[in-house]
C-alpha cells in the first residue's frame, strides 16, 4: 500500500513538472496564447493550492507579453493605413477581448497571498469601430465584384457579403445583395431528354428521369431546370440522349433432374439368416430403421427477360454554342424467375429444391414495364455523372 501511494505521488510530481516545462517552453518560444491556454487548464481545479503558484506566475507573464505584442501589431497596422488590414486589426481586438474573458473565468487568483490584478481593458469601442470599417470596406469590395459578369467574382462577392453578415448582422442591404450575388454566380442548366431510339418511351420513365427533386442534388452554385424559365438566361444545357433500347425475347428454359436419397421410412424387425426375428438379451424383438430410396423427378424452369438502355449525357455551353463533354450510360434490368414442379417423393429433394418449389410461374412484364424498370439504374448512373461533373465557370 505504501509503495502504491509513493508511486502515485511520484506520478503527480512528474506530470506537474512536464506541464510546467511545457508552458515555460511555450513562453520562451513566443507561443503566448498556447501557454495561457495550458496554464488555464491547470488552474481549473484547486487553483489556490501552493503547487499551482507557478502556473499563475506564468499566466501573468504570458498575458502581459501577448498583450504588448498585440498592441504593437495594431499600432503598426494602423500606421500602414491600408483598408485591407482593417480585418487584421479587428481580429486582434477580438483576440484581446476573448483572452480577457477566458482569464476572468478563473479569477480571482492569488500570488503569495495577494490578489492578482491583471490590467484588463474595455475594447468595445475599438471592436465596434473596426467592425464597421471592415464591413464598409468589404461591402464596397463586394459591390465592385458584382458589377462583373464573371460568375467566380460574384461567388467571391457572395462569400464576402456572407462574412459581413456574420460579424455585422443586417448591415445595410447585405442580405439583398447576397441574393443578387448568388443569382449572378449560379450556373443555370436546362435539361431535356432526346429520344433517338425510334421507339416510344414510357411517359412515366421520362417524368421520373426529369424529376430532379428525387436526385438529392445539393450544389449551391448549380441549378438544373427541366422546364425553361423565361426570366433566366441559361448558361448550359444537359441532354440525356437515349440512343438504343434492347429488349430480349421472353425465354423459359427447363432443366430436369432425378433426385435420389436414402431415407428412414418407419421401422422393421431384424431377422436372422433363417428369417426369424432376432431377440435381445431380455427376450424382446429387435427393431431397426427401415431405409428406402426416395425418388423424384424435379423439373426446374427459369423465366428470363432483359432490357438494356444505351444513352449518353451531353453537356453543352449555350453561350459559346459548343459541346463541353459527353458521358456514355449503359443500364440494364433483368426479369429472372425460378420455379419448379415435382413428380415422385418430395423427400428426395434438397433444401434448395424445396425453396424453389415455393415459387410460382409469373406473368412476363411488358416491354414498356421493362423499359420503365431500367430507369432506376439509369437514374443512379445519371445522378453519379451530375454529381461528379463540374462546370468551369
């Protein structure tokens, strides 16, 4: 027990030493905020214990050094007078405020019995001033970007306005401008189906393929329309060209198998070589399982019909009037039904035979239904192409 207690104490001392050395190293290397963070963790519990004094001293040292460093940086940035640096000044003021708030959470602290009084300041005015300066500068930047026809510039403008909204909610008409920038930065794609198969496509299939709500697409900067909006100047076209539909004939194949199996079919008396019933030691008649060979004729039928739809997805630049890229699609649907009949003793059948025997002959689906069922696979492959394809606006 004494050895265990001693080991525990030694581990605590070693852990404490590692913590102190780590913070000292961070102080000496100028990593003041990390030193403050680690010191605060050490002071979360038992902050008034004597062994915690070193952490309080290091916290004080790191705080004054990083505050001095921050103020020197702010003064330098302000002298530069570059509006692009407003955000850096703003963020440093936020850091100063957040750092004070974190330290206040563990106050009061004592060093050698005296209350530690850190020099805290109120940065509210500075934060508000530079929040407005940043907002105004970025607002003007975004408005300038939005005057361009380039979609990428409008997307940058949107992100700039979005940042303003996070630091200065409802600033001027930022929310309205975000809608405009989003519209101007979005790729609008008109979608249609081109039937080149010389066959009638089921209306249900066409409607399903054009129902983009079921595709689960989530691209903020790309919008697909299957019905043209007269108020939108479309950038791209996506055509699903159905090139060929192959429907196989209805086919039934038959396979006949003779099953044989030795099975127990009741019992019988054991006879000796003279044909007499054998007796056991107690004089009782000896019985044994009666083994017979069960036979059955198992007729297995396979109904088969398949459909193949060969298509191509073609992306075009409407404004430049040229094809961007095309992707082939090959989709298939198979109707495959297995059923069987049996003549003879079912006990000769295997478990697999018995399962097939539960099935029944089905009516073959129509060609139209087969083509429609192929649409599920077609939609999955179409979605994969749409998800992976990226317009280079």
